[in-house]
């Protein structure tokens, strides 16, 4: 397979290419294409280079792998030391390391971890009580460890009903890892393999087992990882395979367990006998540990955590736009992945519809008590329909200040002019002022309000978690309401809001541009409809929502080299495609001098400015005044 201009090779070391029964099986398990036979290898697109004892020395074979840039060299063989019960040469006899010639050692030191990964099959002898010299060679030459894997043959049962493995029936069919445990991994060596041993008998297949057949599974896995992560060095590919090995069958009470820590802080438990456990190629292809992305200002953002949070005014616009943004993220072991912006975005809920209904009905939502003119006089006498009924408005977010969290304090109210301040509540970071002038026009009235709010940490509900202190916004709004008596005891009220916001970039956002918002409300109040003092209201409203504006992001989209990235700019539309619309009615009537009964029903379409989010809320309440 072509990878950045070079072939990906698996070097299948030291096989007899003239009588290739064993070599054919090993090669097929590593890279069989299934095109001409029945064996589909782990890495079917990889190219193979076969080495032969009859044609070359061990050192020459490794040097050839270096020349080819082979990503992995598979070794399904081992030295046999006579006089040791035909066991493969073990590390319990230090002189056995002398089998490795100086040229061979030098070639391995050049190759392992730098050019590719050396994979060595352990002994098939279950009676052997020490690691073989070749599998455990990093004991004597520690510089080899980063590019070295030893492989044992272990099986367990797959259970279809749970789509998983039965870890109560793990069986070791070879020697254990022993001294090679730190770089040892397990694979199932039972395989259906091609064993054609001459040119006229190339369709022979048998079932066989052994570490010779477990090793090429590991070699093929390294090749797949090299294809998936072309920027990783061979030692980093090897580390991914070890760090994600399945060791769930380990007993935590075993005294032979140790922990290996990899670069990046990832750790993995291994055992003297079973090494790191079963190779799990799928897990090694998935993100390991914390995965992050970065912007052109070298700020990092964790995938799965919100770096950009949407508020009610933007609805689902940010989530929809970010889901179409593709960029690069890197896991804790250096693996690069393609992700979408949805992985660093969050959508706040629309809040409680019941709470909104209560506030709308009883006039206690943020600052509404000041403006809604209670029907109950302070003197305690029987409530009457208001003479200036146009002042009652049941709209949610009827003023700009009502979209912010804070305490509203009226500091002036005379001759149709009112001034209110908004002060931060505990944890709040918004301060604002609202100036409203009301003038009666014939049988109606005109209200005009100007508002300005300074906020730290958000702009119209949009925030950049972790960087709130750097996000400063100013929102300015114009509120206009017209009320007109329709005759009798009916009043029509129309209200609208318009404004804009400016904000500094913070966190994942480079800048905000051109943010404007609107809101709308309509209601008809009918007083004295069923009894003296009652008010029946029907209404339709569209709470404040962003109508235009964008946020600019600049994120890494491609790795150029180990420490260099290519960045791309993305503009995120902040205006929701569907605006919230509320329709409903409310009814209020007095019972006695100090008690008021309230009923209401609201249907909401696109609640929270989220497309197709619907809700119906009914409410019955009693308000007492003491």
C-alpha cells in the first residue's frame, strides 16, 4: 500500500522460499489478499519481502528490510540449543546471546524502533520456563525495546450471544512471556493456513497452531497501524498495540502484575506469563486517552468537552454548523483522527417550559414585577381591571435585560420615564442599564426602551468554556411596545425588540462578527370578561433570537510534520434556522380581596430556537398577597 510515496513492507524473516510450507502460512496470515485462495491476512494490502537462510545471513535480511523501509519484520523462528531438552535457546544461559553476531546486532539496532518493529515468536514449548534469547534480546540491548515485540500463543472462547470473549477459559499454548513480559503480547495462533509446499500443490490448506502463526497476526496489525497513523514512528505504533491490549482476564490479585508507563502518561498492566494480554487492533485504531485539537494560537481543546456552548438566542445553529466542520484531533499517544466540530460543541437546554409559564402568568420573571403592574392594589381592596391595561404583557424575554442573569433595580420612575439597573447576582458577570419612556397616545400608549449590557463570559448566551474570563461582550437593544384599547375592556399590545452585540474572541473563537437579534410579541387582553376584575389574554410571541452573525474558528486540519500543522478557517453561522414561537392564553380572576386564581396554556414550536422542538404547558395557580 502506498503511504506518503513509499511502499509499506512486511519483511517475513528467514523463510525457505523454495519449500514454503511454513513460509506460505506465515505470509498469508500477515498479508494474504484472498484474491487467489482462502487466506485473508490481517494487512491484505501490504507488500511482502521474503528472506531466506539459503540466500542470506540474518544481518543481510535485516539490512534489506532497512533498505526497503519495511514497517515490520516478522520472525516466526527461533534458535535451538542442543543439550537443553531441545528447548529454544533461553536467557537462563547468558552465553546463548553470543548466537547473535555483531553484524546482526548492529543491523537490529539500526532497524528496531527507527525503521520498523521487530516481531519475534516465542517458543511453542509449554515446559520452557524462560524467554528465548531472540524474543528477549532487549534484556541485553535495552535500546532495542522500543521497536521490539515478543508474541505468545493464547486462546479463549468467543461467545456470539454477548459478542465478546469468555475470559474464564483462557488457555496458554506456548511458553509464557517471562523475561520478555514488558514487550510481550498474546495472539491466537490457531489458524486455517495455506501450506502449499511446491509449485504444483498450491491449494493445500490445513488447520495449524503455534506462535509462528500468532506472530504474523501481530505483524499485520503493525502494518494496519502504520497505514492508519502515517505520522507515527515505528516505536509509537508498537506502543499503541501494547497500551490497548486486552488484559481484562487478569486477576488483580496476581502478584506477577506490573505497570508500564508510555509517553503521554498512558499506563498498561502486564503480567509475567501473559505479557500485556491479547492484541486488540480495533482498540489501537481508536483514540487512546484524552484527545485534543488545537487552534492557530496553540490553544488545545479536549474532544468531548465543550469548547463552544450555544445559548437560547442561537438555538441549534452552532451545533448544526459545527457538525459540518471537519478538523484534526490527536490522542494521548500521538494518533491523528478526523473529527467534526460537534465533538467540541454543546447545546444548552431550552430551560423549563413550566417555569416560563409561571413567570409569564404571575409576572415574576426577571424584572417583570416592575413592569407588569399587578392587578392587586396595595390597599387590599377587591381587585379591579387595570385602567391602563396596555401595561400588562405576558411575553417571555420582553426586555433585553430579561435575557441576562442579574438583579434589576429600578432607580427612577416618574412622568412616564423609568430607569433600571441590572446588577450581577452571585456568579453573574453582567451589568446593564435600561431607560424606558412611556407616553399615552389617545386611548393607547407607546413605550420606547433603550438597553445596554456589558457581560464577561458570554454573548447572548454563547460561551467559550474554560476561557470565559477572556470573552467580553456589549449588547445594545431597542424595545418598542404599542398598546391600543379596542373598545370596551379589550386592549391590543404589540411589542418588538431589535439590537446588536459585539464580542471579543476567546478560546476556540477567533472573533465574532455582525451579531443582531430580534424579538416579537402580540397579545390581546380582555378585562371583565366573566366577572368584574378578571382578565383573559391570548398571545403569540417570538422570544429574542439571533438573526445574523458569525463566529470564526481556526483549527488544525492536517499534520505537516511532528510539530507543525496546517490550519483552516471556519465561519460558523449563529442564526438559528427555525425561531421559537409561543401561542396560548391565560386567565386571571380575583377571589376575595387578597387571592387571585390563574389559569394558562402555552404551545411552543421550535422551543429554544431548536428546529422541531415542541412543547405544550398548562398551568393552574393561586396567588395570595399578605
